[in-house]
C-alpha cells in the first residue's frame, strides 16, 4: 500500500498518525510503529521526510521513543501494577 510519494507527504502522514493517536480518548497507552523498507527510505526525499518527524514528536513532550524490549518491560510493569 502506498501512502505517500514524497518526503513531505511521508512526514505529513507520520504527523497525522501521531496526532490521531494523541487525540484518541480511549483509556490506556497508544503505540505508533514506523516500519521502514530499505528501498523506500533509502531514497533521499523519503529520508528527509523521516528526518523531520522525530524532532517534531519529541517537541510535543508526551511522546516516548522506545525499542520493543523497552515497551514490553513497560507493559509488563503496568500489567503487574494493575493486577
């Protein structure tokens, strides 16, 4: 599925996705995964679009960048605490 054809469109797609998750009113954590295929992100235009996104997300103050193992550990702790 193609969601964007330019770096700017890719950046906009990432920002829109993040804003939808941040504005979600359901209780609990939300998670956004950015999967990158080398043949797509290896193109300079896409890489430039991706480059701007982490800075934007970090500036929001409530976004956590984590590896999968960190997320698993966090969810395990949260599950134990609520039990």
